[in-house]
């Protein structure tokens, strides 16, 4: 039994190949899109984890000062650099700066102009936090220390600094 292919058979195979490439391209695009979304979600989880570690460090400092009967001036601490109160700073804390350092890595730094603790992520995620009084807030973290909490700052300073 012999098969005879028509003279158009090579074109049919090319069409099938082109359709297959298009389907693979669409699936690869969808995969990359969802991987990008997953990476953004992972970066947010990392930020929240580091933020909770910072809050734990602040709470540890608060407890230590209370146990040793050292007084803490809450008003003086508002707007100060919370990293100065923490014994073990994160490895990606780069210090106090007047403008954002650019090194391409996920970093924490304290902005000396706006008095904010800033997080800059790899994927463009950026967040600003301040030491603020937790008493008048409707929402405070479970790790607030003696009336002070590290809260997200969504004020005009943050908007002005980003643009």
C-alpha cells in the first residue's frame, strides 16, 4: 500500500507548525505573566515578614527597658529611626540617607529628610514606615511596643519622594 501526498502537503505541515508555535507562544506568555504575579506576591510576603521581625526587635527593646527600669520617652521616639532601637538590624539595612540609594537590591534605609523607614524591593515595591503612636489609630499591629508602632506612612511625603 503506497500513499501519495498531494503537492500541497508541505504547506499543510508548515501551517500546523505555525499554529503549534502560536499556541506555545501564548502559553509561554501566560506562564510568564503568572510567574511575575507570583514574584510580586512573594516580595510582599518577604516585606511583611521583615516588618514583623523589625516590630519584634522593637518590642524586645521595649521589654528590656521596662525590665531594667529605664524610662522611655515616647514623644521623643516619634519620627526617629527605629533601626537605632533594634539590636539585630536586617542584613539589607543600608543606613541613614537623604535620598534613596540605588544598588539594585531589596534594601531598607532611613530617609533623614522625611523621617521614614523606607523599603525598596527588587520588583519596584516601595513602602514607607514611621514610628507613630498606636493609641489613636484604628488599626495597630499585634507587636506594637508600649504605645508606639511601626506603621505604614501614606502621607504626602511618600508621594512627593516617589515622583
